[in-house]
């Protein structure tokens, strides 16, 4: 997924909100909610890879700002939160994963380069892209230049220490598979934050 595609998606959400906000102060709650609305719409259109009967996906969708602060985390099937799931059937284990996917995407993207959590994951794999010649492995030219990256930022629970991992606070954690995508300001290369989704197959999460 390219920055152009991401910008187009965000432009559509802005049109739905009826605002032309420039996002100069970072993502507001209303803008994070608009991104969640996009997640919820997509979830209603994507058939689950893991749930029987051709049902649509049920996921947790997390939005973080440019600094990795959690702006929103809600379930796509009910709009519930981790504190009040409202009867959601989305996997509870996906709460942490969705937030970490969003953090991964924003933590390793910049205004010059968009990296999804899928791309970050490929760079950690010993069978990923790059040279397999022994001297090159683990270098910029070889496979696995980011080998072990997942060990650098361990998960912290949502109910962690004081002020840790609540809405408006940072959440660390690196996920090296698909479902985390950076978000850019429309019409520019300004990185605004990221969105992470978890609760189904990795392709479905990314969609």
C-alpha cells in the first residue's frame, strides 16, 4: 500500500466528515474516529479467513498519532472498547496486537518512506528480500537486516503502570506481520500517525 493510496483513503474520510482540517496539530479524536469508521466499513466488506460460514471479519482497530500515542482502540463489530467491549466477539488477544501494529508502522515510517508492519516483518526474515551470500546477511544488502527487531520493544499491557498505554499515551511493541499501516496528510508527505488492525488473517487485517 503506497502513500498515495493512504492519502486517498484519508481524503475520503475527510470528505465524509465534511472538514478540510490540515492535521497540523496531529490527529484529533474526531479524525481518529473517522479512520476507525473506515476500518469498520472495510471489516463489513471483508470475508473472514478464520471464521466459518463466510462471515465478515471482527477485529480491533487502533489509531496512533505521529509520536505513537494511542488515540483510539475499538472493536469493528460493536464499536466497543477494551474497557467496555459492548459484546464484541473480536479476539481479546488482538487488542495488544492492533496497537503494536499501529506503533510499528508509525515508528519505522517517515515523511520520506512509508513502511507497513508487513514490510518491517519481511526485513526481519532470514528468507526475506536481499542477498543470501554469507557476508551480506544481516547487512543493508542482505536478508534479515532487521533480524531480532521484535525483541527491542516488548509489549506492555493496557493496564500497565501509571499513565502507561491508555488512550493518549504511548504504547511500545513491535509486530512483524501485516496489519499496521502509516497514515499521511493528503496532498503532502507529512506522516500523521498509523492504524493497526488485528483479529483475522494477516491479509484481512491489512485490508
